[in-house]
C-alpha cells in the first residue's frame, strides 16, 4: 500500500505541474499558402501591440480546420473553403466555423516578352505543364520547344497552381524548378521558349502575362472571379471573431494589413 | 463602412432565407456585381461579402440539419467495423515437426457514445468474441454455428474541463494509456477500473498528458490481497518544427499479483508458485515516437510520413528475465483514407518471461506469450473510403530456458471495413 500511496502523491505532483497559468494569447494554424500573410501580419501586429501574443504555425488547411474543431487553435488558415464533412464534425462538436476572407490568391501565366503567343486556354496550360504539349507551334506560336518553369513543391504557389490550373495532376518531370516567384520571372525573362507562373504581385515588365481562357490576369479579374487561376484565402474562426482574434483579423483587413498581403505576392481585397 | 455593413446584412439575410436553394448563390453574385458596377462596393468587398455569405449559408445549413434531428440522435455517435481474416500459422515444435493451421476469422465491433450532458458521456461497445480480453475474433466453422456477441466496453466519462477527464468502467485503452507498440498491452484490451486523464497544451509546440488509473486486472477476486493494478503515465508531445515531432511517455505500472491465482488467460510463461503467481509485476516503461513529415521530399519521393518508435520495459520486482523492448518504424501515408493510400510498419520485439504479466501482450505475437523474440511486418493498402487490405506477418520464437526455439510464422490477410 506504501507503493500505492507514493504513486498517487507522484501523480498529483505531476497534475499540479501540468496546470500552469497563462496570459491571453492566440494560436493561428493551417494553410502553408496563408502562412506568410499570417506570419508577417503577426510580426507587425505584435510590434505595435506589445501585450499581444500570437503564435503562427503551418501544417496545411485540413490540420488548421481540425484544430479549430478540436479547440486547439483560435484561427484556422485555409486556402480552400471548409468541407461539408468538416462542417458536420464542427457542428457535432459544438463549433460554428466562421469564414473570414483575408486575401485572394491569383497566379499569372508568363512567357518571354518576344513570344508571339498572347493567350492560352486553361486546357492548353494544363497540357503544357503535364507534358501533353511540348512545342509552342501546338498552341499557335513558333516552332520552338517549350521550356517549362515551375515553383518547387514546397511552395504554396505550386500547390495552388496544381489545384487550380492542373486540377490535381502532376507537373511534368522535366520542368525546371525555382525556389521563388522572382527566380521564375527572372528565368522566363532570360529564356525565349520559357513559360512560368508567378503570383500577381510579382508580375514585372521583363515578362509577358498571357490571357487564360480569354481573361487577362489583373487584380480586378481575380477579385471578381473571372480569372480562373485565382481563389479566396480564409481565416476561419469559431463564431464571429472576438477580442484579440478580432483585432488581429481587423488589422489584416485594414489598409496597412492589405498592403502586407500584396507585399507577400497575394491580391489584397481593398 | 456603413454602406458595406448594410449590404452585408441585406445579402446575409437574403442568403440565409433562401439558402436552401442553391440557385440563389448565382443571384447573389449578380446582385453583388450590380453593386460593384454602380460603385456601391469595390470588387474586393464584393468578393469578401459573396464568399463569406456562401460559407455562412453552408454553416447555417449544417447547423440546421443537425438541430432538426431528434435530441437522442444529436447526442449519439454510432461507430463500428467489420474484419474478414484469412490466417495461416506455420509452427515448428520442439521435435522439429512442422504444423500448418489455416483458418478464417471475423471480427465485428459496434459502439455508441451518448452525450448525457455537456460534461458527461457514456460509451458502450459490443463485439464478436468468446470473452478473451485480447481478442474479439471469432473463428469460422463449427457447422455454421451462431457466433457469440460479448460486451467489449462500457464506461462513463466526465470532462469537467477541456483538459481534464475522469473515466470509469470497462474503458477504451486510449483513455488509460498511450503506447507506440503493443509490446505490453494488446490493443484489443479494454481495461477495467477508473482513470484520471489530463491533456494540456502548454504552447503551440508543446502539450503534456498524464493518466493515473487504478485497475482491476486479475480475475481472482476471492482474496483480499492482489487482483488490482495501479498505473501512472506522464507524457509529452513536442513539435520541433512543422515537419518533425516527438511523443514520449514514462509509464509506471504496479500489478499486485504475488500469491494470487493465475488468470485463466495466462499463457503460462510467467514464473508460478503452484497455480499462483510468484511475483508482483512492477513495470517501468519509457516509450518514444519520432515522426517526420514528408521525409524524402528533397529526393522527389512522395512519402507522406515516417516514424521511428520504441519502448523498453523492466520489471523492478524481479532480478532475472525481467526486461523487454520493442523498436520499429512506419512509413507511407499518415492515414489510410482512399484507394492507393498505403502504409508499412515493422516492429522487432523481445519480452523475457517475467518482464510483464502474460495476460497483456499482443495476442498474435507468439500467441501472446512472454519469453519471446519476434519480427512483425504490416502492409496496409487503401481500397477505397473506409476500407483497406492489411497483410500482417509475424516471425516469432521462444527464448525461455534451454528448450528449442520452436519458431512460428503467422500470416494474416485482412479486409477491413469501417463505418
């Protein structure tokens, strides 16, 4: 019985240690696409609000939404709308996910400025990136091999392009992978037969953006949903945001916050 | 701002009233576009209002659907699974004579969890089986005889706080302890007694858990001493970064078995004094699991998850033949959810004869005995939503005394269906 008593004392001691007190703070978790917006906004927000403690981590949209349902995060970053199965689980757990759109993700398809191709269909873009089309003459251009430039698989832009333009199919294995939007734009500007894609915020005069399905990529066409390679980015909260969560989301939606959104290569809502 | 708020309220009310008809989503888009054209809204505001409204409608419909169900349905979760198994056991006995046994088995489990109120739940589960604490399988045959259904678990759970729970009854193993392998506890065991559980997030990267449980283990309740066990398990989850994480725990388990009549489910390997156990079992059991997300991404290999794990056990009450360990790895998809998802798991295990009480370890590893060494490889392949194929192979042998190894190879091919 002595052993038994010692065990329970040990258990109670650990119980005591495991229950420390906390100051108010918020946890933001989820989409790796939304991660740079959340990280940058949290950094600037905490600088001007020293009492605020905002912890930001990735993991993916599904992980963020699962954490919101389980109550282990306050804001779930997501690059897609919540699924019906997730909503059902949330409701049975007594949660009511509230969508807060904080930015738009718009991706331009770019070519070398001297390329005669001005427009592509979504099907042609998919064909080029999945390996079914390999020469510019097959899409109305000159007889020249297409040099396919893509972002590396760790980037959110790669993930978004794969979902929106390639409908989940894989990028051809001979594509040249670049680590940043700037590197893609730079490679395309130096390679006459190249095609690449960059976030709308990274479009420069050294490359030419081609229309997709007859729509020119612009802030307006992305915001109105007319341009097909675009999507809203979400921060889901449990019910309407309150307290520090509300202050943080309001900051991201403010002109200053939306400027940060555009600096990170996304399309601001303002 | 007032203008935008007015539009939000109007569109929101309209959408919620009409949300049951999907065609109205298109009409909302047209209305928002007109407001953009007239300069009432910017395209960004229209996008924000339109998207958030559609999401709100989805949320309200889900909530409405849920609240329209009868209260008992809202408060009850039903779950279960069915497994069809082909099994072949190849044994070589001490005289080096081989024996092959091929059988078909089924396992059905059906469970429900009912919310009594916001803080209390009751869980009840039935399953096929004969009463063996380590198995809910039933072997096919016996002239098509009807098979027996047993009570698998029945518990009450009180969650006074989000991080604190009290459970009592015949409980689910997960409510009592965490283990990276089934070295000590077969995963089919549903422990009996009570448990206090704490699971607290300390920071975005760190959470701790603690379980303390008095358990009724040995089925001889005729004596006043023994028949009980006490368990305490403090543990930690630590995310090193987005791709690396650790889970670890140190369990102390004390089984008051000395001079208690051996369980009818004992596999006969523990040291006995006549028909009673010779020793108490006082196990110290550290365990660790290390997970890596997308470990071979740099090489272009699409392996979602890689885990390394291991645990060690020492029976502090005995000085000889009192150790055990298991170690292994797992890679593939983190979960088997659809066609083509796959996972491979390997475990090497060693248990000396008095390392643990021999009514507890995995019943498929050398029939659940102690005094063994074993390799195990499991390949699971997703056949579709909620269904998969599992191939589990054990190669195990005896390490007790100077007797022959008597090795055995167990092959199990399972078709699993969950609902």
